[in-house]
């Protein structure tokens, strides 16, 4: 599989001394779904933000064969790296449609309209609420809007940070089902941060496990289809709580 993203020796610091991520290296293939899993504080979000260009970092980030390490976040978006942050961060005072427009701010009006129609087709739950205030959506609908806003930018790599956070199990399944459909229909590459191993395995190809800012393990989704191997990975890297 052709590499789309290659991260080499990535380190992220907070302030002068606090290190959040230490010498992390991994790759995401074109059209692949790669997950970063670990407990809170493991460094997952720091890695995502560094790839998106949203914070200072050391190391090399190559996208489609080009070194983008020094590029600002806006230019990375234009090249196809789009980050959907933890907590959704939609603009509640704007309508659903206006939130989508924000995601495609750099597109021409015709393309923006076409992409908005595509997103609303992918997420029928919010399509009939497109002109309502975003604050009126349920948590699951807000997550769909956040993902849809990311898709508005025309990404080649979508960085999803904790899409299941704060959602009821039924809504988590619905969001992950939709992510699987997006992947099948578009061939979009996804880098996914999650704590829920079982749901993550439904759509991912590879899983990287983090602890204390370091990569401590790697498994393919195929290796974890066996229940004993999956439990071994949970016990070694995540703890029993992540099996839910």
C-alpha cells in the first residue's frame, strides 16, 4: 500500500520541559484507517495536533512524499490534512449549514455547495435540520456535523480525535457505521484516536498503542480478530476498561 502519511521521530513538548510525545514514528497508507489507542494523557491528541500543524513539534511529517513539517495548519488543510478535534467544537450559534460552510471556507461557492450536498446525503440525521441552530442537535448529531464539516474541506487524510467521546453506545455504533461507509464510498484515509478498542476494530486496518507519550505496541486488525489475541492486547496496553 502506498504511504500517504509518514511520521518520523516526532516529539511534542509543552513549555520548556514537559514532554507529551517522545520519538514516535508510524505511517498511514493511502485509503487506510490507522488508530492510535491509549489511556488519557498517553499523547494521542498531541500527535494529532502535531500532524495537523496546530502545535510546535520536532521530527518529520511527510505527506504524499513531501515534507510538510514546517507548513502552517492552513496550508496542510489545503493539501488535504483535516483535523476533527475532540469535543466537536461546532459553532452552536450558527446553523448546521453555516457550520458546514465554515469547513469549506477555502473552496469556491460551486464546490462548497456540492460538498455540502454530499455531506448531508452521508448524514441524513442532520440533513432535515440543516437550517436549525447547531446547538439544538443531539450529541450524536453534533458529532456527525463535526465529521461532516471536516469532509467539507475535501480531505485526503481525516484526523478524528475521540469521535465516541460522551456518546451513548447506540450513538457510538451509528457514528462508526457511518465512518465505515465513508471509507468504503470515498477511499478516504483516516487517522483515528480512540479508547474503545472494539468499536475501532470495526473500521481500522492497523492499531498503534501509546503509553506515556511513546508507542508501546502495534497490531494489525487481522491479528486482533481472535478473541484471545484481542484480550492479550487489551491487558498489555489498555486495561480491561477499554474492552467495553
